[in-house]
């Protein structure tokens, strides 16, 4: 064979030294001299494409007159004849093995000139000037214009040039181009022992590689076979049997001079005819969205299984390499922990020692193999029972038959992916139903193909069902008829003249192949069928391509179109036992089966299911197809587990992943209904796999606040009564087919029975009226009967999440990254979820994954910006609670002394960093190589605690760490070593601020409350006693003055209230409970009493101090001298920062306060000012007639005013409140006061009073890392935040506030997800004192991280421009930005659970689109990380800014004047919304689990 990258047209000859390169295919065009000169002076040094170059456009588009065409035809013919002779003479000198075309068999199949009256293609009639020309391949007759292409005859083994029609020229050119583009490898299935796979899976020698289905007409089935140099010996070595290809070629054309294209070379170069479920020959648009290994997947391997080389040779070869490497595994693990993103470094890898006691290991393996086999078989039977129950199949009749048939099939049918097979064994096991009228159920295995077709002509021998014949089989795609292009509009005259003769030539050509049975995809002309029948050749027509492909695989026949048969050498297939079997159906119809039996068992089989219940047969067919894949996978899984002597250890361990799963699965708490059903169901045939229940279906998950937002039930289960409903559903869908009855003459309409002359008018009218009824009835029956086929295609009927069949899919999160890439620190492939069906869509074998995507040096990064080889990348696969990081290293090639053949084998071992020991090095056999990569990942993600036998190098105890989770996986091939590092992860739950705001209830001791009331009462009584003493010294005349009377009255009121309070304090202690909740009525009474006594006491002291100087009375001194004295002032016991002079409101007592800043200065407490204003408003008593109302007292002033700003509706009024005392004046404007009051009433569970009480005590708060420059207050209970607003923000809010109220109200009433941090009020505050003035707009919003222990806070906008916060020692206390977040995103990824991801995406989408509709941008997502509870707290903040003119100018200036790699933060609302949503989605990737996609939760 020549270079595999080129199309090989014939066996390589031995040319003279001066002409080593093959003669290329070319098209001759131009004049007489140019052709001759071109033939003489053609350069041999410049390679030319091996393809036919069609005529130039000038020649095709040139409009010739009839005379001009004839002259061109004559001139061209003259030139061609001279050129052929001239070039033939030269070619014969160069290569004497080329033969003359006139001596070939092609010419005998030409159409006779007498039959050609017009051109076959353009249908122009031949004249004296328009001459006839035969195509040298198809033999049809054309005019010169339609037969103007010429190819170099050397390409087909002939001298000179060959004239071809346009159709044949395009076909040859296509074959040549495809041969250059795709490497070709010719493989033939060799004989394999029948018992190549036993139940125990003890296969010392694996089966030979399997043959691919060969389709020549439309291309090879698999274009993925690599060059022979990269294939192992068992695949590239010649087959054991003799090659029919060589014998046919030599017999027809003589030794050494082939005259047709080699089908073995063409079969791998053309497009696929079968659909490969796990690989694709090229990248298509649909595959662009896949992960990197799916985007560039090609069928075939660069390095595959090599079982013919002994294991010991490979193992000791790697041992020699290991001797030159010094570093230990622990060093590698430490280095990876320090720099996990570096894919290739200079460090070296120590290979495991090979000084092991193999006899001890083999004995342990045999014992473990028996145990695993029994466990797998037991679980498989339980799965079968589960599926049969759901399919309503009679267990007593079908269970044993299914198990017996499935195990027999899996023992014999083999799959060889490197040779082009699909990885799913079920693709080669066809299950067919036979519906009998009566009789017991049965199954029959045919080692070959059985299909519902019959021969066109039946001989007497075929009538006997017991007869078997051996057939040589030819498979033809397309049709055998006159027209080679279907649906071509042609005149009838040339068909009448040429059809019979043309078909005779075609049949003569077919007969030379000596086939006894021809299978045709399409139709066969009646004339052709008769000709074939006369020659004794059997024909079957209208055979589906899927059936032809199965027959091709079983018999070894090539699939070639009739038009290609003259181009390629077609291999015939051989069927040892061919039979036509007639079976009577339950409805009385006869079903004819063509059976191709006794073929090689490893190629595939057909399972015939016999039964009397059609719906049951449909269900059994689905079960058999499902169970074949399960059992086949069991064998591969057992081989992998036995290779490392894996043992299941159901005990506690130090493995974090196993213990988390064990704590859930084996928890002692009360189980939910879902958990009980789950643990009673077998979902996996592997005894190592354990399924956790979905989080939301556990007792803990039921308390999740997000569960109310998902559709219930989350997961549908099959209930006991559903089985009967399934049965009824099948009966409704399956319509019984009416029995076929013979057509009776008297049942025909009278119109059809009358002679033409005797038709009556009434008979004709009746026929017109009722003639179509029978047709419509038959059509309706056919439509109803199609439901049977639709039912068969349905995988299962009931939506049951505990059906084992729905768990044959694995969803993983994939991403790739390299620090050397220009994309760093961002991903080359952004993490996304790919769903892999076991042995089907998007899945591949583990050997295929390693060879193509880990050991492939030419594999490139799919990112268009990255030119770093994939060997320098790290990849992550995240599933469940684990992350698998994959990286590849290169071993020093100078020290690599492994033989080339040994390098092609994949070696694997495990290393435990905790014990510093390694497992035995194991060579990939075929079973491990073919294990599903998705299944391999499932073992890592869902396996229970298992151990393997590691024989340590030094004397130490055997390693007892987890086989799947605590060890490094190593795979080596050539001088490349790939590492799979399993990392335990903790996915976070997402928490939003609850739509209903609540304040944490505090508990205060009774004694503490009693002491507070007693203390303030004692203080009041003390003040009363002091004042009474002074009043007692007054004369009676003075005591009756109005001022004294007023003071005395105030004293009496204070004393009465204080006395009552003291008694109340004693009653507080009389309760049963020691602690009082802050929302209890008693607590509110105590608080009110305390504040009332304090206010009365303060007013008494103030009144006394204000009037004491005005009261003068005579007083005698010790010297008995009478003086005029005044009353002494009382000392104020209350702190000065409390504005107690402002009267408490009857609705709720709030004291306006001042608070001290960090510099020691007192500033007004904005929260208490707002709280007082809110407490002063009684919305039911606000007058409507007057705009302003004053409520004056002796010590304070309070004014209300309603206003309409002219831009809002009357219902959206603002409210102004003014109050003052002797030291300061206060002004509060409440925007949308009534709207906010209703919003608070709806969203705050404890009501307005709780909101006011919380605001009444606030402190300064300075969040770290903020850029807004606004000042903040936070209430002392941490529930609310007061934030300053800019002028633009307040203007924007006034405009969109009504829609904001509607949005939040809808979210609360209709349970819609939102992440908006809710704003409960917007105010304008005015403050004026002797030394300070303040005018500020503020808003009151909830504190997002209330009642959470947040260790890190992120402020994310989705922009990466100027979004880096400087960090210091206290980085955890700062608010970090986007660039900080993505700086080390590869190692510090924040994964979220599926239900959290779904909720987050929905909430972000809702909020961002709402804000965009309000023309708002520049908002951000505040994220807090609560590691204690494993939660991410999310909320959108700063959403008060609309896209005004100043923001447009800012955005334009940043784009134009400050260029950068990223867009600025400020964008239009639509662009901002899109960027924000996409960024947040990528920042928090979902961690899929085994329940992903099965319930009402959609997280990706």
C-alpha cells in the first residue's frame, strides 16, 4: 500500500527509477499543439492532484452553433486520437505494465451505436455533424459537449487518456479528492472463537478486530482509521483468511495489472452511510457547541489495543524508563497542589515498582472476580425485574428467556471501536417480533440477519422452508434501472429504444461477479429482474439501507451503487445458510422473513421473539435492547475492577466524598417517601454505585426556601396503581389489524362489473358517491396501525424517575484552561454541561478518550485565541461532589528506551499520596479500552468506599484509602503520562433575600426587663422627691401660684406613673418562662412603659429647671437673716444625644438620637429621624382638605403636608413631616409614602412597627471596597441599611417607582423569583442645628447578609474593565470586584447545586429584563459566601440609575478615549442586561448529578 493519506487506485507497481511518482489524474483541454507540448514537457517534479479536473467554465458556457459544434467535435476527436497515440507511446515506454483500453472488458459493455439516436444527457439528436461518443466507464452514448472530460488512463491502469461523460468525471474526481482528504485503511474481520467472551469475563486473548460496514457508492462508513503506522499489529496485520479481493482482481485482469479501483482503499475514504452514535468524521455546526473532544472527534485511534504483545514486555519496558526517573509521587502531588493549573512542567514521574508476587495477586483477583460477577449478575436480575414490572411483562414466561438470550448474545458478539465499530453492542443486535396466533413464548437467536423481505421470483426450492442454500451476495445501493438519476424528466423514445439493451449490458456486467443473490436498496426494472431470473440470480428489492448495512457486516459484502460498479472492485459476501421462512401472524397474514444465518457470531445477530401478545412483544423488545447494553457494560466494568483487585468495603473511612454520601444514604433520620422508594429500587447493575436522593427530596431539602418555586412534584414516581394504567394505555394505542380476507368478485361495485356499453346512469352516480369509501377506510386503518411503530420507538411509557432506563445518562461540567494561553486567567473552553448517554450519544470509550485527547500531540485547543497545545492545558470534569482534573506531562524522550510497538499500548496505575505507594502497572486490554468513559466518570462520582490491593515497596501496611477518590490515576503511552486527579468539592446552595422580610426574634430575660423598668421608675421617684422637698419649703402663698401648681401637678403625675411602673416591674417576674420574645405583647408593654416614664421624668426635670428661677421665696440663713431664694435646678440624668424633648407619638414611641462617629463628633441618627417621622404618621387620620397640619406642644412642633410634584398621579403623593426641639429642626419628605406603606405591609411579616423599631437604632457603617462614596447606616439589629442617594438616582427612582411597586407586588403574590434587594422607603432628610446643616436623599433597604456569617463579599457587574479592588491583609473583609473574582477562577470556582442554578438563572433573568425595560443599567450582584452553611447569598443592588445623557457620554468617552480589551461598565440597558446575565451564569457553574434533567428542575 502507498501513503494512507492518498487515494490508492491500484496496487503499487515497481516503476523505473526515473519515474517514482504515480501518474496523476488530469484533464486535457486546449488545442492540438498545446496538448502535445503539454504531454512532452510535463514536469515530473511537481505533484498534481489525483483527481479529474472538469472542463473549464469557458468551455461549458460557450454557445456553439450546430456547425461550430461539429467542427469542434471533429477537431477534438482528431486531437484526442493523436494525443492518445502519442501519450500511449510515451506511457508504454515508461510503464510497460499499462495495457491498452481496447483490450479491456469495458468496451464490450458499450451501448451499440445503432441504439443511440440522441445524447443520453442533453437529448440532442445526433446528426452528421453531431457525432456519437462513448463514455469509457458507463458505456452510454453522448455528444461531444457532454462527453468532453478526459482523465489520465494510467490512474486506471491503461495507456493514454480516457474520455468520460460529465457524470462519470465528477464521480472519479470526487473519489480522488476524498481519497486525498481521508486516510484509508483496509481491514477485514478474521475468524474469532465463538466463546471469546465468557460469563466470568476471563479472556486471556481478546477477539480480533471487527470489520466495518463497507459502503463504496456513498463513501466509507468510518473515515477515522489512522495510518497503518499508528495502528497495533492486530488491526493492521493481514487477516487469517485468504482475501477474495486479490483473487478476483487477478482472475479478471491478470496478475499485476489491475484495471479498477481498489474497494478496500475507497471504503474508508468516502462519507459514512451509518450513523456513528459516539463519533463523527468531521466538525459540523451542531458539534461546535460541544466540548473539545466532541468537537474534533474522528472515528479511529492513533494508538489502540495491542494484545499480541505480551503484558510483561510492556511492563518491564516502562520499568526501565522508571529507573531513570528519580522524583516520587508525593513530590508531584505537592507540586500540583501548589500549582494546579500547570499542565506540563519539568518534574518527573516515578513509575511503580514491578517486584510483585504475581501468584498472590492472581489468586486474589480470581477470588474477587467471582464475587464481583455474582454481585453484578444479581443486580442485573433485579434491574430486569424492575423494568419488566414497569412494562407489564409476564415474568414467569419471559424472565428466563430474556436472561438466557442476552447473556448468550453478549458472550459472542464483539465490538472493535478502532476498526470503525460503534461502541454500543446493541447496534449489532437486532430484535424482531413474531406475533403468533397461539403457542408458547419463545426466543430464537440467528447469528446473522433476519428481515421482513422476500425475493422477487421464488423458485420451488425457496418454497420449502426447511431448505438452506449457500449464497454469494452482492449489495447494491440505489436502483438497477435505465435512468441513473432518479426523477429525471426524459422523453419516452430513447427509453423504448435503449432501455432493454442498456439493461442487458448492466446485467452482463453484474453476472460476471458470479453473485447468486442481489440485494437492492431501491427498485429493479422489470426487464432487469427478468434477465437476472433467467440467469438464476435471486433478487430482493426495496431493502432498507440499515438492513443492507447489517447484512454487509455479517457477510462481508461491499455496498456499491450500480453506477459505481465499473469504478471499484466490489467484494461479494458469503452467507452459509440462506432461507426464506413464512410465518403466520395472529391476524392470519403471512409474514416472510429472509434469514441470513450461520455467519460469524462476532459480527452481530438477530433475536426473534415469538409470542401471542403484540403489546407484550413490543415491551420485551425494548427490554432486550436495554439489557444487552447493561450486560455488555457489566463485563467491561468487571474487567476494570478486577484489574486492580478492587474490593467493596462498606465501612466508615477517612474519604470525604464517601463519608458525605454515606451520611446521606445511611442516615438514621426519618426517610421521605421518595427516599424509601429509591432505596427499594435498583438503578445500577454495579454493586459499587450508590445513588443519593435529590437534595430537595430529603428532609433537609424540604426546608429549602426555594422548593416552593419549583413545579410539584419535583420528580414523578410510578405508583402501584400506575401499572394497570400502563396496560390500558398500550391497549388503546395498539389497534388490532383486521384479518386479511380474499377479494370477492361480488363485493366489487356494480360499476366495476358492468361492461362499458351497459353502464347505467344510476350505477355511475352511485360509484361517484361511494367509490372512495373503501379507500378512506383502509387509509384510516393504516394511520391507526402506525401507533404500533410509534409505541415501539418510545423508550418507556410512564414518567418514572426511578426507572433504571432513565439513569443511563451522565451529565458532567467540562472546561479547559492553560496559564500559558492568552485567554488566561479566563477559560479556553468555558465550563458547560454535556450530557453523555452510556455507549451512545456524546460518549466514547476510555481508550478512545485517552488516545485522541490526551496522547494526541496534534490536538489543538478549540479556542480561536489560543495556540497553546492541548498538552499544556488542564481540563476539569465536575460531577456530584468530585472534580476530576486532567493534565498530561511529557517524559524525557532521551531516557525513553521503550520499543515503538510497546509504546502504543496504554498502561495505567494508581498512586496513593498518603501512603506513598503505587498499585501494579496494568496494561489496557480490549475490555478496559472499550469501557464507556461516561461509566468511568460515574464510578468516580457515585461509587461507595472501595479499596484495591497495593503492594508497597517498603515494609508497611497495605493501603486502605479509597480507590476512586483518594488516589491519583495515571495513564501512560509512548512518553506521555496523563494524570486524573480527583478533588472533593462542596457545591453551594444559593440563597436570595426572602420575599417576605422578617426580623430575628430576640429573647430577653424577665429579670433584665424588670430591672430596667425598676431603674427608670426609681429615677423618676427620686426626681419627684427632690422637687417635693423644695416645694415643701415654700410658703403657702407661694404654693398657690400657677407656676408652683403646674409643677406640683407634673410631680404628682410622674410619681403616679413611676409607682405604677414599679408595680409593673414586679409583675414582670411573675411569669412562667424566664425569657421573653421581642415580639411578645409583654415586651412591647415593657418598652413602652420604660420610654413613657423616661419622657415624663425628662419633661418634669425640664419644666422644673425652666421655671425654678421664677419662683422666689423668703429663706432664713443660719445667722437668722431672711433672704430671697429660688428653687434649685435638678441635674439631668439622661444623655445629651437623646432628643427627649421631641414628644413621643402615641402610635409608637421613638426617640430621635445623635450618634458619635469615629472622630468623636456627634451626628444626627438618620434612622431615628425616619423612624420618628413614620411613627408620627397615622395614614387614616391625615386630613385631605388642608395641605398642612400643625401639632404643637410645649416642647415640640410637628407638621404634615401632602404634595403632588406634577409628574405623578394623585395616588402617588409624597408626604412631608417637620418637627423640632430647642436644639435642632428636622424635615422628612417621604416619597410615595402610601405606596411604600402598602409594600411594607405586604413584605414585612411583623408589620410597620417592627420596621420603625429597627430603624430607631442605627449606627455608622462603612463597607470596605465600595466606590460610590455614599455614606451608610445600618440598624443595630443588622436588618436594614440606610444608604445615601445621588441626585440622578432620586430622579430616576421617581420615574420608575410605580413599576417597581407593581413588580415586587407581583413577585410576592405570584411567587416569582427575584434577587432584587428590596427598598422599603425613599426619603429626603433635612437637619439644621446651631452648628450643623444637612440635606440628603436616602433609601432604606434590607441588609442582604442578615443572619449569615459571610466570610467574603463580591460586587459583580459582569464587566472586566477597571473592576479590580486592591487587596491587603484583610482581603476577606473587603468587597471584591469582577477582576478579583476571575483572577484565580480555575482553582477557586464557586460551584452551585442544580436546583440553585435553576433558581438563580430564572431570578437573574426576571430582574435584569425588568430593569432593562425600565432603562436601568449599572446595577450589580452582591454575593456573600457563607462557608459555615455552604450558601451563596445573592442580591442585586444599585439599581437606581437610568441610562441618561450623562451616562451615554461617559460610555462613549470610555470607549473612544480610553481603549481597552473590554467594554466599559456603562452600556445601554439591553447590552448591559445581556452581558450581566451571561457573566453571572459563567461565574457560578452548576454541578450536575445523577438527577440532572430528570425532574421539573432545569439548571442548564
